[in-house]
C-alpha cells in the first residue's frame, strides 16, 4: 500500500499507474546545496576534455537504452514511442555529442582586440567561468529532452545541477538519474529533487541557487521572476508560444500541408514551438485546406506506448485537455468550422483529443489569441504577404514561426520581419533538436536562451582580465590633474577624432611626448608645497 505522500506516474493514454516514488524532503536542501558546491569545486577544476569524457559515457547509455527510454517517456507523457524516440531520445544523444565537442571552443578564454590606439598598452582576455550551482525546473511536454539538454550544457560549463522535473512525469526524472549515473560524475554534482515546483523554487532561492532555468507557462514564469527579484537571482525563462505559419502563393502545397500536420499535431499539439495559427494567401487557400484536411483525417490517434498503429498519442494532463476542449468550443460558438479531425485507433480511455483543423477562424477566438497547447490548427485566409506578416506579429507570444515558399530569398526577407526567436523556411518544429542553434523567444515567450553557443554562455559568468604589456607608471588620465593633463586629453581626443590630416598630425605631435612622459616617468611630488606640508605634519607629530 503506497503512502499518500508518494508521487505517482500514471500513463495518460491508458490510465495505468506504473511508477511511484517519494517526494524530496526539502528540509534537506541545505545539505544538497552544500554537497553540490563541494562537488562543483572539484568539477570546475577539470578541463573540457575531462568533462567531455563523462558526457560521452552518458551518450553511450542513451544509445544503448534508447528503446527503454522512449518507452518510459511514452508511458509518462502519453506521446507515441516513435515520437518519444525522435523528439526526446535522439536529441539527447545529439546534445551529448555537440556540447562535448564544442564547449571548449565556445567557452575557452578569448583575447579581445583593442578598441582604440589610446589604449595601445592594454590587453584584454575574456573568460567564461561556471556559475556554480544551476537549478533547472522542467515541463511535462518534453520531460526528457528539455531538461537533459540543459543539464549537459550546465555540466560542460563546469556547474553542479539540481533538477526538478514536472510532477506529471516523475518516471522520466528517474530515467535522467540513470543516464547521469552512467556518466560517473563526482558524488554530489547532480541532484534530482521531487516535489511542488513553487516549493522547490522557493528552496532554490532560499539556498542561494546561482541561476534558475525554467520552462513552463507565462504565469508561472512571472511568479518565479518576482521571487527571483527578491534575491537578484538570474533566471532564464522559456514560456511558450502561439506560433504562426505563413503559406505563400508559390509554396509547395504538398510539403506545406505535411509540415502543418506535423507542426500542429505532433505530441498532441503540446509543443511550445508548434504551429497554431496558419495564414494562407487566398489564391492557394482552398487547395491548401483540402490537402491539410486529407492529412488530418488520415492521422490515427490513440495509445501509442506499445504498438506502432497510431500517429498521435494523448494529452498529458486533464487540465490541458480541458483547455483544448474550451478553445475548440469557443471557436465553434463564434462561427468557426471543423474542417477535419483525426481518426481514433485503439481503446480511447485516456486523455485524448482528436487532431482538429479549424477554418472560418477570426482573431477574437481563444485559439488565435491564446496558446492552445493542443492538437488544434486554425487556418486563416489573407490577401497578401503583408497582411500575413501583420497578423502573425500581433501575438504577444513570439517563440517560433515559419514561412513556406519556393523562393528562399523571399522567405528569408519575410522571416527577418517576423517577431519571433526562431523562423524556419519550409519547415517547422525541429530547431529545438539542433544543439547548435539558440532556443528562446521574444515578448511573453520568455527571456534568455538555451542551446548552442548562446546556451553555453548563459551557463557562465563573463570575467574580464585586463593588463598592461609595458610597465607604465601612470595612465594618461591619472594624477596630477593640471593644465598639461587637460591639454593632453584634448590632444588625445583630436588625435583619435580629427577634422583633417593637419589636426591629426598636430595633435599627435603634441600628444606623443606628453603621453610618454606621463606613462614612463615618476610623478614628482617634492614640490615646495608638498615639502611645507610634510614639515608641518612633522611638527604636529
């Protein structure tokens, strides 16, 4: 008989409870933090090659246990096994490979070129030093690939990690523990805590976590940011999207329809970077809707944790299912039409909602205004690309977008005008799996970046080290502040920013002897005034 305090993982596609564990006693958080800091000091002393060796051990485990890991994700989250393998397990192996190979190049000390001849004697090096202990709070929609990528970035940058996975997917947290254990890290470097997100976050801030990485809802992100402000704890927030597709009149409509079905319905639509709003130029609108309707009806939704006879699994939580149903009901009540729905396959006892294609959609509907986060695509007709760009940019969520056209130059020009962190051309919902590309959005979609060089840099503190190459005694602007210094500074200004050749030569000829004198001769302080002051001081003594 399990205790009421235990945390259970229930397959949302079948209702089967298949895993349980105990929540972390958060009174232990000071001890956890202390152990993490001790281990981090050891880990930070290792070079990148040594850290990479541990990461490659994790990669080997992921590859060798790929089927098992995909099965765990499928049972915990409700997505199909194929989906779990493609969008969770494979990206984790790719992340191990890219960060273990490239962290040294991104984070090694870099010399910074001088910005002005006046500072010819200065040299600068920029180092990227570990933050210390990094906290990660991750969501249930990609319970393996989202947190694991951040764990690897943090480790390669020299940090310790305390991870809290979503309460809905604790079995995946235990799977991440097994992967990390295969890496043979120093004891205490990685900790997995289980419990309420708000309570864990509070414990993080109380114990002085060095940075928090959070993926979740906008409201939760706002709450965490307010908490973090009390201790000035830096945060990186990825908070979702209401992403748009623009289908132009020269698009390959077959590819665009296939891409829309994938981007809108993969993971039962529970992808913050998935498509929700599709703007189609009116000249190709009817043909596109016809093709996408065919694709939608051909999709099979049902439990996908065992066989391979379904394309789309269930939603993960009852609350999310209610939100999706509410958005569809709102759209239909306001005049939208359901053009097509996916076909059920297998027993429908879980949290299923069919892939749903909506047309006759207007901007006041919830599915256009808000993030639906479910298998619903709203397709709207637009007169031209200018209207498509305008309506795409009207959302306060700006994570990703896409443009569909045979003319790549035209697509790139439109992409540059779309207000989102990522814009893809003739594709959608895949760049999160590209370890080399930064991930994050604008507006209410969050702050900060993960993945790629930018993600590695987010895991560090920038440290500037500056020194002289010649043993100068003083800088140009040091004491004494007399008329010669005043004139020297003016000559320096006109030498660097002259109105012409004559001014440059004249100011340079005056500046050079003064600069040399200032830098390489001693400051004579034995003036009469100084001597009198010193004598007066001796008398008083």
